[in-house]
């Protein structure tokens, strides 16, 4: 993952801190399951950003970012810089 993409993921996590306070029950699931639900979400919501994925799937932010990193390394998703 490029330095720019990593910085964007960290920025998204910062934005999620506000969301996490509103979320009552974050889902902590195995990474393999997280990858599946994230991949499905991205197919259904092209152009979505990390914070949307975390919020709408109620995923633990660290788990979501790790799963996204793995999916990107596997070539299954492509992260882009958002302006």
C-alpha cells in the first residue's frame, strides 16, 4: 500500500472515532469474513470510503482497515486518494 493510501486510511480512522461513539455494537469477526462482507459492500457501493464501510457494516475500524489492506494487496479492491 502506498504511503498516500496509508495516510488516507489513517485519516478515515480518525473520522471514524466520531462514528464509533455512536455505534453501540461493533462487529468483531474473523478477517476472512470481514474481507467477504467488505468486498460485497464495495461491489454494491462503488466509490465508497473506508469510514462508510466501517460505519455501515459496524466493523471494528482496525479490522476493516486490515481487511482492506489485504484485499488491496490481493488485487481484489483498489484504494484511491479522495480529495
